[in-house]
C-alpha cells in the first residue's frame, strides 16, 4: 500500500463549528493568544487559562466530525494513511481514522504542569486544585506558543516516507509544522486543499485546490483512489 500522509489544520475542524486561532482579529473572546496559550499566560493567570480550555473542551463534546474527516477515514481502505494534525480535538478519531499524531497536544488529556510525561484522560473541566500524582497542578496537555514540539521528529519521519502528502485546512503559517512540506521526497505528490491558498513556499510542485476541506475531499476522493 502507498503511504498517504495528511497534515491537517484548523480549517478542517472549523467546518464542524470549532473556532480557529486565526479568526479575524486573532483574539479568543477578547484574550490574546499570549494570555491563554503560552507559558507566560499560565504563570500570570492559571484560572483564566484553565477556563479557556475548559470552554474549548465542552465545545468539542457538542460538535461532530464533518465529511472531510469521514472521507479521510475512508481512505484507509486504499492507503496506509498517517495523519499529522495541528488540531487538539478528537474529530479525526471519531470519524474512524486510526493513525493520528497530535503534534500540538490533545484537549481531552491533561498533564502535570511540572512533568508533561504524567498524562491523564481529561473529559471534564480542569479546576484549580486538581493535582497530578506528583502533587503539581494539572494543566491542559497542549503545546503552547513558545514551547518545544516534542513530536516533530516523528512527524518529520512520517513526511519523509510519504508517497502522497496532503495538506488540508492549514495556511502553513505555524512553524515548525509548516516546514514539513520541505521534508517530503522529490517524487512525492504534494496536494494542498485551502480556500485561501496564496502560494506558501512549495513552488510549482503542488497540486492546489482552492476549496474548503469538505468540498476539496469530495472532489479529490476518486482521484486519490485511482492512485492507490
């Protein structure tokens, strides 16, 4: 089976009703990204950060995978599919995909604020005073701006092995994830689905579809199956 590696971003989840970090003015409910998604924000106001992610967590219980998620899951019948996602929701999993690398963390997990290796399932709110087994406050299991992305090495290896590399729902503006397109093989087919595509550094080699995630996947499915 050919290896189909997919880099997914906020655009695919947005079609299920999940807000993106880069909506409009870049603010989340009047808070800057630094306030709610950085180590500095955590040190400044833990309660604000926890409530921000508690709201996000409650929201993903209310939304469902969309057709783009479902079509990607269906492609496992034809390819060895590996998903590298920048998204922290579980919509790929709920759609039926089985091989997913969450490089920016997972909203339905928590960890010790002193040791990211102490990880817990987290379906409900995290509150001040909720402790990990080391006695430290629980925090969202999220890679915040300014933190290392520990799964990038694994993601890079997946990109290098791809026969087809599909970018969907991401503007390729957030590094290091955006650099993955520069790791693919010379003979790897690069496909980009993005309604706002403006030519982000992949030159002429990409097949570009200026479509939403759902419409793009519907148009692409049969063409991909023919390449399997």
